[in-house]
């Protein structure tokens, strides 16, 4: 049995593209997806910038053949991404092997719940959205769309590290033989709930987010759906699958420092990276590129930067960048979006620029990559950290 | 060689007086209602006032049940914390949404938003214990708790952890009850313990609760039972249900005849209790049967109550009369829990005396 | 001024759920954060909302709060100087 778990398909819809190819073109073309908000009516529309998927709900409904206003936005983004992943893997019958669906979300169907919260009691028109509030609903809708039956299905919500944890669980379940195939990732649509929530924490930037810059003002919220197909060696061999890359390492730890903030020294982040390296059987110097969490909040980038220095050593941090300047912070899905980007980096031997970076941070000597670069990559490390101290790291590798 | 998984302790806050581990359903709380609140322990005895001031009810309940479980297991810390919750600290989420609407997105405060994050219970427990280990939160409706169990089982079997704090928690919230009454998920007419299953109306009665357990790779004096198997199915048809249960038992090396008690998730919903009836009248016709939602009420992590109940039954070797569904009796050594919610999110959990 | 200080103490206790603390236990010069009353960064955000809602004072950067919320004295001083309601 190989050490890594094979990735045989991936799909994504984000602010910088409606599929994998479009996302990659935006990444190397340095095309940001951050703009003024258009799909949600909010009084904060002039003070914030967001990474919206460039499609209205009706366009998404049309694409999926749904009647108007039947689903909230999260399940639609999730279905689109999961379908693309399954298509790429070449799966024709989702139930032909022991398959599990592991999704993640922070808000699920909140976009509709907040819209009809009191209206439910006045008329029946939107009653079908009542049951769409709970986080598992979007996952069930994705499962139904994919035709998944009698299968393992769950949803993870560990704030901004959720999708990374979905990938971690999928890899563990395949390694242990509990599943032959896992469809893993997440989906989160923008909502007034998250916009106002992050506003109360005063960590939203009123302009383009600038990860790892000394003058960073906070994050831009984003939305996305992103899924990967993980398959066992048995399937890869039997079905002669083209393997895109391998999940070779994963680590999960808790910072246990504060309800929302990361510790100054990034203890949780250090532990997550250490665990991931150990699972992968790699040393820090084997990592060729780090796709950082890099949300552009004062707290995250300082904590993560210090954690990277602790893991790799002063002056030895590998080339790194945050892609949040492209997509915004897609919350639960961030780890999924960035896993897709990390696989693309491995496939194309490409490092993405950390857009909007101008001034190095005063606390340490760390310079993110600012230009799109070609480099032979074997191992990419991707970080995702969230509220509640949740820290997760994935290592994706070209070879098993 | 896969390691065995032991249930070394329990902690429970529910609609019954379960927070005291020295008792076992000695007194039953009567009701005639459409919803059930928990019997509140004296939270102040567990939580210092400075820590309690921002705590949502779900966190308070979970502080009590997790501390109870840790104490009984004789542990000060664990290797991992895994929590399931269908809706998280829903009361704060609902209030935050109301505030957004009523105040037109102005003057909102962060506390309600922070508590709304589904992982807030797991995060707060970790913060309280200073536990930097694996930390996970599952949020998949009626299998949120089972997802946590399965994850813990996987880690202990594969020697990734020795002691894991596993739990489930959900809050009872007015807006949720009222909105789901509109669509028949919860009953509009009050029921009692005795009439829940015979009500012959659609929906169930919403409740709340928090149940935590220490799962371990080592048996000790406090051990309740061994966890032999957990499985989750997103959907199952009535026709395939029996064969799926059979295949789960085969996989767990357990004969159908070896099951001494089945604990069923009947919740009095006339549209969906048929799943339980088909097993009770079918493959489990000659098996002692029990139910629990007439005591716990229905919530996404109500199976945490079933897991508590089954653990207690095995440890004490007594099946309280109040939970019996039929008159068959066998010494309860092997117990199977089956649950589903509205025809979806089915789960099977197998426990054995050890 | 002493009226405003009294009002602030009441509001802080209510807003931040400091059930176990009585108004006369908070001295005007006591530090509110850290060792004193033991408030933290989330409380600071709560107080920023209070400034906005009750006194019409908007802070754009949470760091500004640190100096303002040092004690009841500093808070009252800042509010009486900048309040618009």
C-alpha cells in the first residue's frame, strides 16, 4: 500500500472561475476575483469587498436544471464542484465502490434562512427553505444530486479549517479501509450572517486584501465550492485511473489559546504542520512550496509567519504565498480551494504570486512570492486555520 | 492488529435527571408538551462566573457533561476532542439573525456570532482543558454524534490516540421549534411520555441535551462497555434496511441471535416510525426491544442519550421498565442502537459487555 | 461626569454579563482589562459597539479601543469629549 492517498478528480467554483481550468488561468494570469458585492443586499456594500462567484442564483439554477429558488446557494456551489470532480475522475456509477461523501460548511443554507426568518410565519411560499438551515442539508442535496445511496456521509464544521479536515478524514478512512472512495471538500456561500459576523470582529478590509503585508487591513470574505475525489490503490489499479497527486500528509491540532484569535507564536499551527510532516514521512526541507492560510488579518499572518519560521527555521522558509488575494477567504471551503490550487501547482510546476504585497512585515523577515514562477515541485504544504483554535495542515505530493 | 475501543465514562445532561452518574433513571420527569428542556444541573458548581458569562446554553450543558465524563474516567486531559452537533449553539445564531433583521445590520455584537460557529463547543472545551490535540466538529443532522464516534473509533483502532473525549450537543430554540412545526417536523399537539409513540400524528417533539464519553484503548474499573461498531448511511430504503443491518452485524462478527437488546429511535412521527416497526416486527421480532425518545425527546444528537442509556444498561445489567418496547428479556450483553431521522441519516451502533 | 461613570459601570456589567460584580466594586481607576476586571479582546469589541450605539462614537480600528478602555476614568473622559448623542 502506498503512503499517500490518490487524488483522481477535482472541481471548483470560486470568484476566479467556474471550473478548474478557469481558476488556473486566473491564478497564472494574476486575475483577482475581488469586487463590490452584487448578490446580497447589505447596508455594508460600500465598505467591504468580497470574492463572489460570478453567477446569479438563477444562472446557477439553470445550470443545474433546478426550478427558481428551490435551493440555497451553498448546495448549488457544492453540487457544481462535486460534479466536476467526479467527471474528471471518470466515475460513471457513484455506487460501484464503497463511497463516502464528506462535505463541510460554516453557514449552509443561511442565505435563505436569514431572508425568510420571520416571513415563514406569514406565508407558506418559502417553507421549503426551513429545513435548509442545518449544515447537513447542503451535503444531503449534493449526495442526492450525485445519486449516492446507502453510503457514508457526514459534514464537518471547524470554521475556516473545515474543508482541510474533510480531506484529512477522507484520507484516513481510505487508508484504514473504511472507504474505497471519498468525495471530500466543502461549500459556503456568502450571507449577511457572515458579513455582519466578521464585521463585529472588525477584521474585514474595506479594500483588496493584502496577505503578509505590513499594512494589511483584514480579510475579504469569499464564497466557493470545492471538492476532490480520493480513491484507494485498489480502484486506481482496477480502473486504471490517472492520478493527479497524492494526499501524503495531514495534521490537526488545537491552538487552545482564544475563542477567535491565534496565539502569537502559532503553537497550534506548528503542531498541525509537524503532524502533517510526520504522517508524510517528510522533513521540512522537502517542502517546495507553502500555500499559506494568509487571510491578511493582522493576527493570522503574524501567527502563521512565526509558525512557519519555527517549523522551517529562520531564513529557510520555502517559497510561499497566500491565494486569498484572488478568492477572498472562502471560510469552510478555503482548505478545499487551496488543495485544488496546490494540486494544480504540482501538476504544472507553478508557484502562484501573493498579490497586493508591498511592504514586508516588521516582526520578521518573510517575503512571499510576488510573481508567478515555474519551479519543479514535489511536495506542497497547505495551511488552514480557524476560530475555536482549529489548525489543519495538508501535504500534497506528486508521487505516492 | 486493531485495538479495542472501550467506553470508560459517561456524562449527560438531558430532559431526564441524567447528570448524576450515581443514579440511573430512578425518577422520571413527567411532561405534557410539544418540546422538552433539559433538567438543569447547578451550572455554577461546574463553571466559574467569569467563564460562564459568555457561554451559550450548549456550552454550559457540555461543560457539565464533559467534566462529568473526564472525572469518572479519572483524566485531566485527553488526546482528542470530537463533538457532534446538528445545529451548534443555535440560540445565539437565531438571535444574531434576528438582530441583523431588526436592527438593519447595525449595532451587532461579536459574542453571538462567535457562539454561532458550530465548533464553538469543541473549541471551548479545548480552551478549558488546554488540550492542543486533535479537535473536530461534525454537523450532519442526525448522524453528527455517530460521526464523532466513528472518528474516535478509527483513531483508537489505529493507535492514533489513547483517550478521546467524544460528545454530542444540541439546544432547544423557539424559532426552530415554531418554524419546523409549520412543516410538520414537530408536533403541534402536546404529547406525554406514554402517548408519544401512539400519537399517530406527524413530527416529533423537540428537545435538547449534551452527552459526552471518554473512549479509550484501555479497559479500567470504570469501563461501561466496548464499542464494537459504528456505521452511517445517508439513505436507506425500507426494503434494504434489514439486509443492511444484517451486513453490518456480519461485518462486526456478531450473529443476529447474539443481540440481547435493540435500542430504537422511534420518535412518534407517524410518517417515519415505520422504519423501526419493520425491524421490530421483522428480524428483531424475537429480540428484546427498547426505545428512548419518550424520555429524551428528539434532537440531532439524541443518539447521545441512546449511547448513554445503552452504556448504563450494559454496566448495570438492568433494562429499566420505562424503556422497554416489548416484554422479551435477556441479560443485556450485546446492544444494538438503530436510528434514522425522517428517512435519512441512518446509523447503527453496536456495544458489548466486556 | 460622575453620573456618566455610574452609567458606564451599569452598562458594562449588563452588556458583558458580569453578574458576580457589583457597581461599587469597580473603582474609577481600576484597569478594565487584564488584571483588573479581567476583560478581554472580545469584550473590547462589545464596548466598541456600545460607544457607537449609545454615544454615537465610531471607532474604525479596534486598537484605538485599548487606550480608551483603560479604566472607567479614561472611558468617561473620551466619551464626554467625543459623544454625539
